[in-house]
């Protein structure tokens, strides 16, 4: 069984190979988006899709797969290994780095934050958290990631409201420069927040 946590190529690129012999599982919107890529091989399409949540019973564990709406994309899954007490957060968690939020594929910054806030409210204190980018983490790492997104979004939004340019906004984010050392640098993070605000002008 292969589970695609969302549609991006670095998560679905192996589907045409694995789909020949295995079952590919994904949230409904992943299949829809792959169908919209005419060159994507049919063998790589998810065979089992779900809308809100799915329960798997394998390896002696009970694995809950839950849809995170309109966050990183509109088809993300979070995977909770309930006996092992481990959660795979997919691309909703870049441990120690700014995340990519794909507005063109149905994502939004507010949705991303809301998804993580509601996930955090349900997780046990001693859970281990697997990011899709960065080292394995714990609950505090995930909390720190969402807090950093919230704080830096608010700094960037104040800068936009004050008509600052990107360089001026970046100067206000020097405390967070190490968060820009992943593949989303400070300039890209500012551009994501700008694009999000243009797409969703009234979001809080
Ligand atoms: Zn992704």
C-alpha cells in the first residue's frame, strides 16, 4: 500500500511504478488533480480514495488517515499511527523551516494554520512527529513551527499594510533567518504570504 499525502510530484512521482503491483491511497482531491495532468500515467492514479477520514488496520497498528482541507494543498492527509504514537504530518510540517503553501493547488495560509491548530489540540504530549522536510520531531517542534508561521505572517502583513517592500519586510524577519534556510527562503515566504493575502483578502 502506498499513501500519497498530497498531489505534488515529489510525493506521487513513484506512483506509476508502485501502482503496477500495489494499491495507492489518497484523499479524493489528489486523484482529481492527477486526472487533470493529461500526461500522468493511469497506472499511477490512486485506486482507493477517501473524503474525510480512513482507518487502516495493518502491522498490528490502527492507522487513522485524516483530510486536512485547504492547507498545503486541498488534498493533504495527516497519518496517525495510534499504537505507535507517531504522527506523519506530510508537507504541513517542515521542521525548523518555512513551509511551502500551494495556493494554486487549493492551499491557504489560514487553512494551514487552522489544520495544525486543530491537529495539535488532539495529539498526546509524548507523540513523535514526522515532518516531510527536516528532522524527526516531537510535539514542541510542531508547536514551534505553527507559532513561527503565525508570528512571521503577522510581521509580513503589517509590512504589507505599511507599504514596505520585500527587502524592508525581510529586515524585520532577521530573528527568523534560520527558518529561511530550507528550500523556502525568506523572500519566498514573503511572496507566499503576499499571494495568500491577495487570494483571500478577508482571511484572519
Ligand atoms: Zn508538497
